[in-house]
C-alpha cells in the first residue's frame, strides 16, 4: 500500500489532502527526513508534524464512557466519538463500538475496526462476562440474587428467560452483577422485573479486562496482553 493511501485510511484527510501534507513536508521519518507519497510503508517510523502515526488497522480501544454520551454516530447530542481524536471517525476500516452502553450508563466501552474481533466479543457463544455495579432507588429485599441466578427470570415483552446471572449485594441500595449475555437495557430491566429501579449504572469490567485507573472520558489503545486478559476464562 502506498504511504499516501495509508495515511488517508487512518483518517488524516482525503487522498488529496494527504498529498498536500507530503508537498508541505509535514510527513517525515523518525529522523526528520521528509518522506514522499510513494515511499515504502514503514508504519512505525512515519511521523506527521513530528508525531507518530495513530495505530494501524486492527485497532482496539478501551474508553471510560461518562454519563450523557451515546454510542450512535447519528445521535444529535454528544456521542462517544467526540471523546476521540476527530480523525478517528474517518478511519477505513471504520471504528465501531463493541455493543453499547446507554446514555446514562458509565464505564468500560470497547471500540475496534476489526470486524472479526467485534463479532467474537459480542457473540453469545463467547459467554464473555460483563460486570456492572448498580445503585438502586430502593433497598434490596434479599431475594434478588436467587431470582437472577435461577435462569427463569423473564423480562417484560420477552419469552426467553435470562441466562443465570450472579448478583452480590454491596450495600443496601448497591449491587454488583455478572452477566453472560447483553440484552437491551438488561440490568435496568432485571431490577424492574423485581420491583426496583436503577438510579445509576457503571460497568467496570468486561471479561478479564478492567478499567483500572483510566479516568472518565479518557481512552487508551489495547495491546496483545490486554486482549489476552479480555478473553480470560476466569470469572470476574
């Protein structure tokens, strides 16, 4: 692949815009030598305005999603892509969220341009654990954990029971849940089914991968070790 096309695919601009970057001498190697549009591609050595290139295709990001952002590119309000460099919206292949967190839910959100990896993560066959911490409107009654673990709980308007889910009480109005499926607004609907309401919801972990110290609204690219942790078979 030509260097000019590679930069365009990373979102640095159209082919024409990237060609002008080369003419202006803004694309160099690590030593500061000017590169040309048809030079051999060596991703790690290329600099744009002195800065290393964004990660190549196969990018996987972890984002700490705040309240008030949606996972849709079409939403007229704030979207999670607003928290990323603007050129990330222009990448080819496109960067997509791996599943969704609703507007009022915070926590770990994955994004990738790797379609095969995205499908592996969201596939029901993966049974990838998703950990949520819920703050509730009312105190727990004490029977919720048993009902969630039963494998018989039905959500409103559905005919297939939920898979067994683990719940641990953290406080009278706080609970931690571990799910192995991802139905629409599942945690909120689970508590609605047992007569309670979720006031705040946070997802700190997916699989074996946790947010750790990543600040709200920030993101980082994942490496091979992170992906190994993501698919760790250990129960969170």
